[in-house]
């Protein structure tokens, strides 16, 4: 159900942090021009750092001070250059962050317990800081907006790298897939709908919803909680689920309805503005042997047409594949690591281990036979793979690795431009840092002026 539940140790650490903040929490940590950075600003951002699932590390606070110094300089310049953001942009960013925090905490009530304040209060508190962060990001973008690298600059950058410092690239592959999931007929789905209808009837007859959810719901994320999904807005769940949740009144029981996850019965527990809290029971739809046979026949037919060159692989993926992550890329898996580009070249150590085992012995340009598999979401289906290319391990070369070298050259030029801008602003801006943080390695450049 697109839910991420927090780890108990993380939340305990977060609660402890909030409870044990020192009495000197509002002392001034740094001054930047007309702006100040408070200890409470650092503690708040450190709490957010923990809430994102990161381990405790006091050195992170040095980084946070450096980040805030940078932000203050950028936001001061933004005022001079009339760089602004809209109220809607600020609200959208706050809502995005709160959705993430609520999911990690395991629900809005738990988050409010650890924040020791309501979500609405917390959103109001962080609004000025979020606005400043967005403005400083936009100012940074303005500083670097016209930066690009030419092929000649890429060549010069590469030639300036000492030969013994050239990066070494492991084996990379381009892999495509066609995925087809079973489609059950209305008759084949009847038994699953009947189970959900029977549970709904028992609830209507007076049995406890939470008890039935614990006993029968197949949603692993909420069954143990009596089906309780906590508070969420319209963007968190799949559209059919959200539509039903926001259609009903508190206490109202839904009819049985279907989503990509299966059949549901839900009950609205509470509404808070544009957020709703519901509990639900999920009955998953499992493929029947007949539906799997139909799927196997269909993918075999697609496979045979591709192998016989009756239809290009990319066309087959676009027309027949059920995986929306690859359907619109001509079937190709994408590697998204990097500054500028999403690429089809994937290091083998970043591949799904099951995919790697399938393509490890394949020849470039060949296809694996269709096989049954289980997706990361637990859905059974059939797929076949296409090994488009394979690059052997090698030391970086301009000829083989131009896109990667270009990305490195671009990042280097970007960093140099930003560094030059900050160096200029630091020289002309009054900056003072509390002695407690002056030993931080990343802050030495800010105090030695």
C-alpha cells in the first residue's frame, strides 16, 4: 500500500533527542550578515536527519552549520536579485516532507507524539525555514543556470586527470525486459471478492473490524494494527483507494472494491482537513493456473515474434509489457545515478541479482526464454530479457566513456563556479561562528578570512 513504517529504535532515538535538548538550545551558533543561526535550528535539522532513517552522528551537526551558512548567504543575495518562491511552492514542499515523516513514523499520531506538537503546528514552525531553503536553492540555480560543457572542455578535463587517477569502471550492461502479468476473468476473481464480501457482512453484523483485519487481512503493513493505515492525503494511496477513502464519512463502511492490490473493505475513522484516517481489510487476488497458462501463451507468442524479427523488441515492450517503469523506455532498465543523466548503462553490481543471473551467460543481442518471476511488489508474472550490450571492466577512456566524463566535467565546472561565488561573498560578508564549531573541518574556510 505504498507505506513505509518507522523503525522503533529510530523513533526512540528521535524522542530522546527532543526530550534531552540542552538549556542552551537557543544560543547563537553563527552570524551571517544580518542573519543568525540558533542552536535550536541545528537541533531541529538533526532531528529531521534522524527521522529520515540515518544513524546518530554528532559530526553531522558540523555539516548542518555549514549548510545553513551557505543557505543564509544565498538567501541574502536572493533578496538583492529579487529571487522569490510562491506560497504554493512552499506549501507543496512542506506537504511532501510531512508525508515522508508520517510514513517513516508509522502514522500521524506517532509523529505528533515524538514531535510533542501537532503536525499543523510543526508545519507552521518550519514554513519560514522551508521558504528560505527553496529560495536559496533557486538562487544557486541562478548562479549556475548558464553552465554547460563543450566537447573540447570535456577533452581538456579528461587529459588533466593523472593517468594513475583515472576512474576504473566495472562491467556495464544494457538490459531490456518484457513483463506480462496474469489477467483474471471476472469469474476467476469471484472467490476473492466473495471472501471480502463475507468479511464485510460479518462487520455489518457487529463483529469487530480490527479483530477481523488482524485475522484475515493480507496487507502485511497494516494487518497487525487492526487494518489501521493512519492519516494520509489524496496522493499517498493508489487512486481507487484514495477515491473511496475521501468519499465516505467518518464511521461509514465501504462496499467491496478492487485496486491493483486486490479487493478491499475500508472504514473511515477520522477526517482532518485534507487528510483521512482509515482501516481496511485486503484480500489479495492470486493468479489461477488457467490465468498463468494464458499469460505464458501470450508472452511466448511475443517472444517468438521478437526472436523472428517480426517486431522490434522496443515495440513489443511498448505494446505488451505491463511494467510501466520500462514500458515507456522501449523496455530498457534505467540506471538513475548521476548528476545529469538517466542512462541505460547499468553496472552489474547494481543489477537485480535475479536479472544478473539470467543475463550472465547470455550473448549480446540475445534473449532469455520467458520465465515465471515474482516482482518486488510480490506479483507473479512472466518476463523475458534482452541483453543489448555489455562493456568489459576497463579504465576510463574518452572514447568509451564520453557521457560519464562529460558528467564529471560538468560537475567540476559547476562546483568551481559555486565555490568562486561563495569565496567572493565570504570576503564581503560579516561572518562569526561560535567557538564550539570552529574546529569543524568543513567550517575552517569560513573562519580563516
